[in-house]
């Protein structure tokens, strides 16, 4: 299960506020490029030969993010 599949969601205001995505404990490391905090979702991986696709699907079945890596 990915971090978006848990019981409680972050404050929806986090979605459009990158300043809230970092923490002093990790020296405000900027490792998050997108955060959607207003809905639950799950991650689907698909491997097809040398291609790996990862998609994030929300609770309504809509794709909210996707990445493809080809070896």
C-alpha cells in the first residue's frame, strides 16, 4: 500500500503548498515533486518486457499520476 491509501488524509491545503512538504528534521530536503492530499489512492505497477509503468489511481478510478521507465 502506498502512503495515499491510509486511514487519514493530510490537510487538503497541502496539495497546492510545497512549503508544507518539507521538514526541519530532514533539513527541508526537497524530494517531493507533487502531493495530492484530498483523496485516497493506490499505486499500480505494470511490467511489459523492458518497460515499467507506475500509475497512481484515486478512489474514483481516475489516474492522477503516471511514470514510465524503459530499460
